[in-house]
């Protein structure tokens, strides 16, 4: 019971408005005399993060009852001062949008019937900060391992969505999805290279208008067209923009899909589901 109480206090503190989430600051915020109980919970309570994750996945599986989910791969980071915390270094922190000193986690979320479910998460360990016994894995390799784990546990994954870091990692990420027969819609950069046979050319179809429906229900007019490299194949390429006349760089996206029978007007909202976790 005492462990549960401190579990509760810890989360109230994390959700509070205090700027620094130290144990001492959290103890003051929730009205405790000192931080010793919170410290004991973190260091000595009889629970394991791995076991807690396993319980969570089993519970989610029991609720899904064989229904398919969309898996969204994303990453989050936390700014950190110094290098005391494991795996901290100067690196790109996506949710801040710039390079900072901090740690990064790769996260896998489920999306079903308008609900997002946190499924799995793993710390990215930079090569420079590896500890004894660690093995370096790139972020796409971590994400591929997560997908494999979810499939092996019985999750039925219809589709995977991810940004360009994962979309441009064919051998380390996309090949795993194809191995399991999972559809995907991933971002790529505008300079993505595509192999074509000699004599083939690149075609850009006409822009088609579609209505982008956001997770909050708002609707926005956007435009999409397919870019065909030589002959159309299972993997298809798309350009999406807010303005087909000026094609502004900051609001134009390139998406690669492997989804049978997908139409141009479906692409924007299928890939747009990725923003539900943001």
C-alpha cells in the first residue's frame, strides 16, 4: 500500500506545473515532509519496468480481441544538463526541433478507432555513451525490433506509420515490415533516390484536391499527386502540399507507401494519422 501511495504522489508531481521534477520538488508539491518515500519507491520497491510493460501489453491484447491496429513509430527527447544520466549526449531532440544535450526514446503507439495506446518504448543508446554489455542499435533497428516483438506477442498490425528517419531505412526497418506483410506509409526527403531501369523517366501526375481531416475534427484543403519512377510498382511515391501553385517547402511532404490499391486522395489522411501521437 505504501508503494502504491508513493507511485501516486510521484505521478501527481510529474503532471504538476513545477518546472524541475526533482524528488524534493515533487515531495513539496504533494505535501510530503521529505522525499525519502519517493526515493525508496524508485530504488527499492518490488516492481520491474519490464514486468509492468508485459502486463500492459497483455491487457491491451485482451481488449483488442483480434482487432487490427495501426502502429505509429515516433521518438521523444528530454533536455538534460551534464552527462550524469545514462545515454545523454548532444543530439537532435525531435519534440524540441533542434540539437540539444539530452536523451532520446523510440516509442511505438497503437491507433484504433480514434484512440492512441502507448505500446512500447526503448532508450536510444548513442555509440559514444555505450556501457559494458551494450550493443549499438540505430533508431530504425530499435523500431524494427519493436514491431517484431509486437507481432510475436500476438498483435495484429494492419499498417505502420513513421517519419523519414525510418522511411529511409530500407534494410533496417522497411524490410522487416515487408517480411511480416505489414503495410506502411512513411515520410521520405525530397532528394530520396529511387533506382530505375535505363531509359525510364520520372512522371508527375496532376494535382488532386483532397480534404485533410485532423485528429481534432478540423478540415483543411490540400493537394496530392503521385510521382512515378519508371513503371508503377508496389512501393509508390507521393507529394502532398498546402498550395499546388507555389509548393511551399515548409508545408510540402513526400510520402512513400506500400498499401495495395491505395488512391491518391487516401494518402494524405492515411499518413496524417501519424500526427495523432504529437
